[in-house]
C-alpha cells in the first residue's frame, strides 16, 4: 500500500492561501512525491474562508484562551468553526503515516506561530496552529513536520525515516497484532533505534520483553508511540558510528585483516566528520552481499528509506 501523507494544500502548490498564493515545496512535489500519496487539506478554505481572504491570527482573549480571529477585526472569531471541522476530519486521517504542515500558519503551524494579546500586541512566536495542535493531540505518534524545516537536511532525513517506519508498523498491524509480530518488527529496528537513542533502545527492548504484561491494543499503541518518539531524536555521528561498529562485528570472522581495517578506517573518518554516512554503509553492504547474514540483512538501519531519495549522501 502507498504511504499516505497529509499535507497543507498550499505546500503542494495549490493557490489557497489568504493572498491567493501558495508555498510550493520542491522537496514535497518532486523528491518525495514518487514514494507517497498526498492527502491535501487547507483547513481555512475548508471552513468556508474564501480565496483571497482577510488574514487571520492567533490571539488571547480576556480569559487567556487562544482564539483564531480576523487580523483586522478580532470580533470575527473562527475558532469554534475550525475546531468543529477538525473534530470531524480527524477520524478520516487515522491511516496517515505522516503530515507536512505550512510553517507560521495560525491554522497549520507546528510551532513558533505568532501569538497576540487581546489588544493586538505581539507576545512572540509561541503559538501552535489550531488545526495542527488538535492533529498532534489526537495522534501523538504521527510524524509531523513543517515545510520550512524540511529544508534542513538532518530534519528532512529524520522526518522521512519516521514516516517509512510508521508505515511499516501500520502495515504490520493490517493483518492483526501479535506479540510474535512485534518481536520480529523490533528485531529489524533495533539498530535504527540505537542510532537515534541508546536510552530508547534499552527501554523498547524492556517493553517487548514484558509484552505479556499488557493488553494487545495497549501494547501496540505504546510501542508505536515510543518508537516514533525515539526516532524523532537526531542521530549523532557518535551514535551512528557506534551502530556501524556493532554491525561490522558480525563480519569480523569473515573478513581479511585488510578488509576489516578498511571498514574501520571509513567508520572512523565518518565519526570525525570527514565522510558522509553513505561511505561506510556502502562498504558494509558490499561485505553483506559477499557474506550473507540473515539477521544483519533484515536490519532496517541499512536502508530506512529508498536510496533514490538521496538523503544519506
């Protein structure tokens, strides 16, 4: 099944913004598009606001509640309509494996949205878009990222890693959850989790080991949430190098001394920042092809997403 990704419609180039413009993302429209199916949503247009339309903003009322109001006339309040629309739409989004939202938007922004007091004075970039806040509250495991942050190569790789992992897990659940399936899934993701968070690696291992203490539905959801939170943490060069060292250990009895030194040298150069991760990974894959190892070959770490995305280069 195709990976379904929710997305702010303007990010796909649809002219639905308040000024009748768009915020088309080249990464979303060109690089990622061949690998996913998008579910475009413009919450503001969906609640009946026209194109073009008066700008809206987040503003505190007298009770210190965040409201979605007309920027020129705060008596025009769209909050309740937006919340009603979101409540109706959210159940239809449960199949999503990720969501890309428009940065700074009072409806879609994930973070750092401008917030004003009841007199219209700016309180700083401390708000969250009304729609996206409800989305993240309802699906705390869902990978959510902003279009602007995807310009950062590390954040881009991290987000794509999460959506492919989320989809993989959802596919596992399609035919029903069992502890046996979870053990197999976790076995494939051990080293990927280790690269992102050694602490989460240990905690997820304990969760799987104690699987029989939980009701199946509770365990399935808890593992997914913990997995997504673990992968959200940035993998450092030190942690990546540690994983590479673990993996090369599976081949120490198969490789010649020269081959082992060559691989260790590449890992060391990567750790120092002189080479991209793809350099030691490519050699490791080469040795795996020459010396097949079922457990290593199953590791999602070796290819958490298609190489064609070019994210590890």
